């Protein structure tokens, strides 16, 4: 499921776009989770990532174009489709690597053409992504963003570099297959760490670059230190 955000101050225009997306999902066999913000204020909330943003340019306060510049300055590469009544913004849009433009009033045919390209871009961005079922929807996590996974009762908790912790049903025994060919190391019966986020290790304690500290079990300690040293080039 792809997560899509519409940033649009007009409820009527948002409804048209949301209805078109719902129709496209049904006809193309895709699944979307669509959210709506009436301003750019919430775009700073990094704990709620999206796969695609439909961004109205002419917003009160901070414009959509200004918000796009801010996103790119922070290194956010989320694909953006600008929604506007004016085509004159096209040149500036390329400076923020806009995926496309769509002119109001949005016609379904125009939306469908752009979504075909957007789907291809989103699929490429999610190659190697880790699917996690959270609150009835599937989140696709970048392996680089996942710091460690641990067990809490009957749930797995996925700890992200942003500080967000995602809780999902599951067991750690199935996690290695889910994580795929990524530099993850199981350090105990209840914890797997991403070795690329390890800052230091001393005896059984492993400090991550998020300042979290996790512990290797006694039976795994020697093996974990050896694998970490090999991965980090003997820098431990």
C-alpha cells in the first residue's frame, strides 16, 4: 500500500483529487492510503513519511513551492506532483525535482496519466523496502532507516532513525526473512540490530548512533562482536 498526502486548502478540490485517486486505485489494482492537510505546517513531521505528495502551490501562509524547497533542503526526496491553476510555475518546479504538474480543475484522465509515472517511481524507491503491517496498513521501510527491532510481548517494535517506534504483530523468528539481504545482526532472542547504525560495542553492550543501548545475550556475545568487527572493518 502506498501512502499519499494531499496538501490542499480547498475541501472541494481535495475531494475531487481523493475521488480520482480512489477510482485509479480500483481500476489499476493498486492500494492507497490517502491523507489530507490544509496547509504545509505538518510537512515538518518526519515521523509520518509518504510515498507521494500532491502539493497545491497557492496555499495561504507558506506556499507549496516554498514548502517543496524546504523539503529538498532537508534531503527529503519524496516525489511531488504540484497542483496549480497556473502553469507558469513549471520552470521553478524543476528546481525542486517535481515529478509532475497537474492543472485545476483536475480531470480524471490527467490524474491517471500522472499516476502511471508516479507508480513506477514509487516502486523503484521501494526496491528492498521492508514491509511492516501497522494499524491495518502496510508501511514500507527503508533498511537504512531501521535501527533495530526488539520484542515487546507478542509484538515486534521497529525502531527508526527518526525516533519513531512502529509496533506490529509478529515474532523475531520470522524477521530475518522479512529484513532480507541487509546488514542486520541478531544479538539475542529478542533483538536484531542494523550494523550500519552501530556506534560502539563493549563486552555485551552495543551502543547505536541513536544513543540507544542494546545487549547481546551471553551465548551470542562472542559471535556478535566478531561479526560487528568484520562488518565495521575491525574498528571496534
